[in-house]
């Protein structure tokens, strides 16, 4: 009987441990491995992967002090900047889903929710683009207007990268700099023994 109870306890703790460790991990802790082929889709996906990695680390572990920081009244706070990056991520993902853009109500979303949704949006878009032979089909749709994919590159993608730099700068000012083990060139996190 003792062995049966021990066995059941071990099984239950294993299941519990598996659930704890298999909790959904956010994408872009590191940049995914690059594609074997250079295509328009793999290049666009890699740009978004780079954005995802930069956003992951510029927005990771922000405190209330970080989120409310703004260098002057005319400048967005870090939290408002995250809202803007989330909006940009919807433009990118909606294009790949061939959906028109509309305002998203973020009022009930926490900072963690906004961060997670941004990363999911970017990963979804990158995965679709990576597998695409023709990215010209992914237009930005605002009402009746369809704007070519080219505008994603110099528009939402570049704008979001720019704002990730702002988040990184702002958090440095508030005394909470990005993890120094991040290597933006390789898209990897240095291991402690390196």
C-alpha cells in the first residue's frame, strides 16, 4: 500500500511539475534559427524575428517606475510606447492574416498581457511570412485602402524597432538596464559560463 501511495504521489508530482515547466513560454527569448533559403518571406520573417527579440528584452522585467517614466511631458511614457508597439504589431499580423485593421481596446490589458500579445502577434506574422512564396499578397488594410507589403518594412516594422530602442534607453535612465547577456547581433543570450 505504501508503495502504491508513493507511486501515485510521484506520478502526481511529475504531472504537476510538467504543467509548471510546460507553461506557455513567450516567443523571442532568442531569435529562432535562420532559414536555409533566402526568399522575400524568410527575409521579412527574419526582420520581424529581430524585432520580436528586441521587444522581448526591452520590455522584459519592467517595473512601475519604468512603465511610468517619460523624459518630458511631450513624450510617451514607456507604457504608452508599449501600447504603440502593440498597435504596430496588430498592423503587421493583420496583414499576414489578410484582416482589416481596427482599434483594439487595451483598457483591460495589463502590461504583461500587452507584452505577451505583442510577442504572439509578431511570432504569428513571422511564421506565416517564413512559409510564404509571395508576400505581396499581405497588404495592410485600412477600411477600403489596401497598402502594399513594402510599407510594412519602412512603416510598422521599422517604427516598432525604433520604439524598442526608446524602451531600452528609458529603462537605462530609471536604473533597470537590459540584461547584459543579450547579444543583439547573434540574437542569443550568453550562458553564465561564457
